[in-house]
C-alpha cells in the first residue's frame, strides 16, 4: 500500500534536514585518514593527548655518597621504555638519553664539590613524569677555581629534523678560558663536527642525517687549559627506520603517512537532497492547486 503524498513529502523533508546537517559537517570538517605506506592500512589522523608518565626513573650508578676525582662520569639506571630521560645536576640540565629497553646510560660532567643528581622522564609530548630519588656525588677537583671549569648546556634535550635537512642545535658554553675546541659526535657514524670558539657564549651546531632514526649525540668541549665538558643529547631524523641507528640509536617504526580527504559520501548525498527538495516543491504545488479547486 502506497503512502499518501503528504506522508511521503514529510518523510523526505526529514531526510533532507538530516542530509543537510551531515553535508555541513562533511564540508566544514572533512574526514581525514592516514594511509600507512608500509601496511596499506588507513586510520583517523589526530594528536591524541595522554597522561604524563607516572613511573619515575631510578639511578643505579653511581651510588649516593660516591666521591670521584674525575670530572666526567657515566650515569646509568632504569626507566620506562619509550621515554626520554633528562639528568639534572644541582638543578642544571646535564644531559639526556632515549630509554632503550628499560634502561639508560648518560655521560655527564660534574661541578666541583657536591652534585645532587636527579633523573626526570618525559614522554613524546614533553610531559614530565616524577623525579628519581636524589643521588649525591662529590667531585674533588684538583682545581678549586670554579670559574676555570668549562660547562656546556642547552635548552633542548631532544631535537629533530627530516632526513637530508639541516638540524640546528643551539648550545651555550661558559667558564674556562678561550679559545675552545668543540667536537660533536652525531651518532650516525659520520665524521665528528669540529668547531673553534674564541669566547664563551651561545653558539649553534648543525648536522644532516641521511637516514631516519634516533641518535645519541655527544658534545665535548676543551678550553686552552685542558678543562673538559661533556653534554649528551638525543638527535632525531624523522620517519620510519628499518635498522638501529649507530652508537646507541634506536629503531623508529613510524609509518610514513599520506593525508587523504574522503569526499565520496557527497556523491550519494547530493542527489538525495535534490530529490527531496523536488518532492517538496511538487507538494507545495499540489497543496496550492487543491486550495484553488476548493474556492
């Protein structure tokens, strides 16, 4: 049994309103998907927020209360896999490393006297987790002149660029006596960069990675008196990596993503909308004709 014309039109009007709403959503915010080149799969693209890390790192070596006579030590410990750890000495950034398989190892230099070390974990969104327990290390320097000690630091524990593009890293050197010789091992097996600085202050180092990956960057500075400073950092060449990076790098399994806008729903929606409005127009003419006949 066929529905009367008014019922058909009413249903079509309702359908037209729903389709109009859906069309506006598709136009204002089209559906975006990522095509993973390696797997051929697709998925919605977006930056998903996540809670900050809740597990603190722990320092396994050195033990608290250790006394050393060498200004450079290696700090090792445990950490949540996939995070970046940053080491601070007396609240001054001393170095960073990628947490690989639940552990880390970072070379740092020490201040003369007492050094209170903590390790802090960070996720990919640079959200900080809790601090480790404080480990106190005392460095008995043969030279008690604090100004004679060279120090390296940076505002960036981790920095990245696309492969075959220049990665620029701002650093700062202080203390000691110029000129300074700076060497940078970029962790990819390339020849270390050598820089000469006449005076202390801010400077940039730069490098071009050929392959995607996460790399351990070691910066060394020596002044004219032989005073040495170390700074370990994490360099990133964006993209998917099929092999481990040299010297402590880790594999990145990120898929290369293409952005596609899906417009095909409009192909079916627009004809339905036009059909609904056409029926509406016909209904209006039918009503007007009926009223005229009743006069």
